[in-house]
């Protein structure tokens, strides 16, 4: 902390560096009106003179301070604390120091002080001046700013900036360290349902438990809204850290609010060890966060150690996300494949399912199982889904005019993602797309997964009713793999159940598996739904499903997903490839 410029100027004057050494008695009146504290000490560190500000600070008068040392007034510890600067001043140095200085009546002030040599008429050093300025308010302001910059106001723990700073210190010294991240599962849901105040109480309780019971750590920090990090110095020892991870998980599960109320809280925990591959300390924190994400992907409530393959996977996902955004912006590379849906009894063409495909300019065809999860996690699925819906509606409107005379209208199935299901603009979007493309609402069947519907059942029912109000048909996809409740299923405004391919593929393995498919079909008929079976691979699959009175089917036995031109060739065909020869 730099002293006020007037201290520096005064020090120069008293040391005789500007215009000669002025006599003390000519400075007395000037010094008494200054807020700066000034005292003259002899060679034995005893007071010879002090100005008014100094006397008020020490609680002494001009007469009784003479002959006393600082130790006599403030205690021997203060005398020892100023010994080095005093000795250097007596050797001819101008010395600056700062620190907390006790008051005679109690309390402390933060002062900046200078010790300036005082020379007698013969030029020899006879003592030294002490020039001090009270910087307490400025220091407290700095401390407040430091706390705001480096500490979390809710828990009192260090924040992410201070954690990185400490990691940087380890990194600079070449010291090994480990970072453990504790990220609370479903914390946003807890805060939303129980309130920010309750959430803060839980955070504070976990912070206290970690500080008191998590074992030896160098720093605990709150690094995000719902994540803490533990910095552990020393060589990375998985055998020693593993039991601590279990203890940390138990601490999180035992969290309580200040009123004693509890909530089930689990954590996804990620661990990363600093190593030669880390060029920056932030890289270790990044790796720990990647490991935490991996633990969350595995269902949460567990821990994961960082592996370099995880980083490569994240980099790959980021790169694919960038390329996918570019493809959507340019309207290139992406295309829609159409898989025929067949009437099981007649073998006639009933419709198609629209399936998005991506032909990457460098990597070729990227499987939907790779890029669809990325689109889901980044929110791009909303834009992508709107594009697919528009393409599918435009295509089915065109194909209706190319059907054989007298044939029934085709329908187009389009998948609706969980993100789209939660998008408040999905109903206006569907309405606008229908108007733009000229597609009849009854030609479009939106497919929603069973788990997506049941995640927020009441909200989903309202949305499906709004879509149904447009005349759109609705289907539950992957039925049997989720956790539908019959109390909700009969309320859903849907037209179809789609049997998941896993049940179709298992039908020939046992009577129990066939019974599952039969039960799904009986349930659908009871509720007034038709049934679509997907994943039909063989004629045996198709024959068995016909025997079970399945309404529609799709799968490689009939046709793979086809480019638009190949699918269009089926629309006006008098005989379809999968039908028996006439």
C-alpha cells in the first residue's frame, strides 16, 4: 500500500534531502496541523518529540511521552515488531513498512510508516523520525473488495477465482495436487420447489460439514451455483482418496437446513490429478469438471476419475456442435431420410417416418446416435426439429398428389424431442409449418417418447391437447421402455402406441416376450389406439405381428430409411418390393 504523497515529501524534508535539514522547532507549528503522525526518536528509540496527531493516536501528552519507547506505550511486542526498521533508519536508510498497530486503549489501526534518519549539526545520525499515516479505512475497503472478489457470500468459502489462484501457486512451485469436485444432483429442482432460502441453508450446511469433516484439504471453494471443489496438496493417491470420496458423498446425503429440515441430496463427484500434461492449473479444474459430467451421465450419486479419453470426447462433442450449428445455418449437409410404415395385413404403404441424417463434408455420414444427443444437450434440437418438421410436411404434401387413385392418404411421423416438448413455441411452430407447406394436420403424426411424456405428465397432457386441437395425430414412441402409469396413459390425447424394437427382436426368444407384445396390443385396443411395431427385421417377425393383429410396422424387412427420391418411387408404385408376387 503506497503512502500519501505528502508523507514522502515530508520524509524528504526531514531527512535533509531537499533544501537542507530544517530545524525541528521551525516545523512544529506545521507538523501540529497535519493529519500525518510524526515523532522524533533518539538513538535508543525513545521519544524526543511528537506532533499532535501522533500524541492523540498514542493517548499521551507532549510532556509525558518524552523518554518513553513505543514498547513502553503499546507493549514489548510492538517494540520488537518495529526493531528492524528502526535499526535500518539508524544506519542511514529511509525505510517504509506497513501493518496493524495496536492502540493504547484497545483496537488496531492499519498504518503505513516511514523511518527517516535524523542527523545532528555534525552530520552524525542522532536518531530517526517516525512518520505514519492511518490507512485503516482504505485497508478495510480493500479487504471488503478482496472478499467480494475471492469469497462466496452464501457459504463464506473461497470462490473459483481463489481456487485457481491457489492451484497456480502449486503449479508455479511444481507441487502436485488433486482437485475433487462435488456437484449436487437435481439441485435446481430443489431450489425451484423449496426456494432460494432453503437452498442456501443446504449449501451452508454442506460447506460446514465439508470444512469440519472432509479431512485435510488445502482449500474448499464454491465454484458454481451447485458445486464445491476441494484442493488437496501432495502426490495423487487414489487408494487414499477413494475412502474420502465415500465420506464426502455421505456428508452430502446428511445435509440439513438451519431449521433441521432435510432433503435427499446426492452428488456427482469428479476427480482429477495434476500432471505433466497440464500446461495451466485451470486445465486440472477442467478435467475434474469433465469427470464430474461423466459421473452425472452415469446417473449421478457416484464418482468418476478423469481419464484423457474423456477430454478427447468432450473436444469431439464441442467440434461436432460447432459443425452442426454451421450446417443448420447454411442449410447444407443435413437431409431427411424416410422409412416406410406398412399396413401389416395388406402390406400396403401407410406412411413414412422422417429421420434426420447428417453427411459431414469431412467425416462422412455421422450416425444420429452421435449428433442427436449433442443437439439435445445444447438446445440445437429445437432448431433441428423445426427444420425436420418443415421438410417432412413439405414432402408429404407433395407425395399426397402422387398416390395411386383411390388410395388412402399417407401419414408422416415426425419425432418430437423432450426439449421441443418443453418449448412454449412448439404449438405456434406446428401451426405455421402446416400453413406454409400446405400439409393437412391429419397427415402428420408427432411421436413423443414415453419417458419424455411421463417426466412432466400434466404439462405434457396440456401440450398434447393443444397439438391435438390443431388436428395433429399423436403417438407414444418406444412404448414399454419407460414408466407409464395407466392413470395417465388413458388421459393422453394420442392415436398410436409404437412398440419398441427391443420387444420385437425378443419375440422369438420366449413365450414371455411374445406375451409382452400381446399385452401392449391388447392395452392399445382397449384404449382405442392403433399399434406400430418398429424394428421388424425378418418375415418371421412380420408374420408373428400379423398373427397378433398389429396394425402397422416398419423395419429393414420392408425397407431401410430412404432418400426422398427413392421413397417417392414407392408412393405411386402399384406393387411394393416387400409384397408377395402377384
